[in-house]
C-alpha cells in the first residue's frame, strides 16, 4: 500500500491534469452519444419490479459495446468487437480487468448508459405521480447500500449544501437518496466507536469514514464547504484518501490480530 501511495505522489499534478483532460474528452463523447442515441436500443429494457430497477449486468450488450467502442476511438485504442464482448462478459462475472484504459472506458460507458436509464425511470415515476395528482418525495424504505436504480454499491455520501442533510450519491447512475445522518452507509452501524473519520488538509471538505464493524469505508463530501462539479472526478481526484483508508484498515486489522 505504501508503494501505491508513493507512486501517486510521484505522479504529481501533471498526470492528474492529463487524466482530467482525457476524462473530459471521454465525457464529451458520452454526451454526444446520449444526444444522438437517446434510449435507442433500450426501449425493450423494462425496469425490474423491485430495486435495483436497472442492474448494470442487464444493460443491453449492443448498447454497451457501441458506446465503449466510441470511447476507445477517442483515445486511439483499437480493440476488436469479439475482444470487447469477451471482456464485458468477464466484467459482468465480477472478474477484474487487467487493461486499465479499456476498463476505465467501460466504466464511463456504463455511467453514460446508467444516467440515461435513471432519467427515464425518474420521468416515468414522476409522470405516474403527476397523473395521480400528487408527488411523493423519495422514500427511504430501501435499506441497502446498493443503489435502488442500478444496484451499484455506494462509495460516496454527501451532506447537502442547503441543510447538511445526508444523502448517498451513486457514482454509476447519479441517483441520490437520503440516509441516516450518522454511522456507516454500508452496514448501518451507528455505534460511534466503530467509525473513524480520516481527514487530509490536502482535501478540505472530505472525510473518509472507516467502519470497523464491517471493515469497509466510504467518502463523505460536505457540499456546504466544497463545490463539486463532477462526483466521479472528485472520487478519482481524491484516490489517495482511499489508499489511506485501506492502509488504516490493514494496520488496524494487524493490531487486533485479525489478519495474518
Ligand atoms: Zn445508481
Ligand atoms: Zn460498516
């Protein structure tokens, strides 16, 4: 872990700046694709009866491959359709991908598709509620750290700019839903002694919440003090905090003798 953190430091601002430029180019391509394609190819995809309504593993392969290929072209990455199909299958089976650019382009493609599906879901929901003459705010009945729309497991919580209310923000589809003001968003533990809050002067307005009850962590962004234009980039930009949390968990596990 030390090694990884060291590498991040050496990489410095230049490569982060370059990564950001590429990220912006890829996102422009996603927006172009969204404008051109709308929900074409996804009409037959109907929401599940219970959450998650549009799990990413059910995204139509033809749509995933189309956007993915376009993003690969943006960065001059040439991969055959057969190889993409094979990689998509591996990814859906939960296998990690060894090709970082291909993998990151796939993530961005899934994000682009998930945002479209979320928009469609919310519109249908709002239309239905308007027809009934009432609009209900989102209920919190869905008790899980997985996004009710796409099923992605949460990694970010935010404190709302207006009143500090806490929401979970899904980095795949952009959906936000309210959650308990304190405690772990993963396991629901509200025992204060079980969560540690790690901060870094380098990243004001962000806390890394590490939970000993479940051994997981998440980032909390306080939007009352921090302006965030893009949550995914914010998550990437602050990756050193993730490494610190993993280090913290490893050290802590060693101390309590849980890990060999
Ligand atoms: Zn989601
Ligand atoms: Zn927990």
